[in-house]
């Protein structure tokens, strides 16, 4: 197997977790840059996207998003996303614009 074939197989099979990972990296980048509130919001959206993908995709297609049953995975990630959205909404911007 060539490196190109290997990369294609990994990206084709794990695109849901890679998509969520991009949201998380963007959110952490905003937090590091000093935009706490926006970073927390992007992190919450990323977790919400994970919840939606876990609910919408089959177990085979969801890849590394599958931890337990679909209902437990969705309930857990949706709850975490809602809590993070609440925190992002109520957090003091700490002087950021």
C-alpha cells in the first residue's frame, strides 16, 4: 500500500472526527489568541456538530465518533455542547473585542 492509498483510506474512513477536530483547533486557536468567548462558542459548535453527525451517520460511517450506543453518544455530546454554549454565552469577554 502506497502512502497515498493509506492517506486516502484514513481520510475517507475518519472524516467525521477530522471535521470535528478542525472545529476544535479553530476554537483553541481563538482562545490562545485571546478571544475567549468566540473560542468557547466555536468549541461548542464543534461538539454540537459531533452530536449531529453521531445521530445522523451509521455506526460504520461515524468512525471514531462511535464510543457507546448512538443514544448515549448523542445525549452526552449534545449535553456537553449545550453546557458549552451556555458558558460561551455568559462568559465575560475579558476585554476582548
